[in-house]
């Protein structure tokens, strides 16, 4: 049985993030990097805060790849006169 990450929706966690008593698994999600019991309890992130941070990083990384690709293509097409 696999479990779903409440941050990013990754559906292949090996353990539930928290057991029936509310104790964290300390598993790290391989998609978003959230560690149940550390990021939420020790670093005091709530799910919404961490999710917003994770989504922003995903957007910035995508935009960076787009800009980098554009610059590489522009450089390849540029011809000195």
C-alpha cells in the first residue's frame, strides 16, 4: 500500500505521513522534499506554507529553464556581420 503526500500529491509514499496517534513517519517525500515531523514540527511549516514555497520554486525553475533555452537558441542563431 502507498500513501499520498499532502503537500504535492505524490502518491508513492511508503508510510502514512502520520499514524493514528498523530506521530510523524519522518519519511521524506521524494517529490517535494517535505519531511513529516521535521519540516512541520521542528521548522514550524504548516502544509499550506510549505506547499506555497514548493509551488513557487517549481515555477521559478520552469521559468529559468525557459529563459536559459531561449538564450542558448538566440546565441546559436546570432551571426556576426
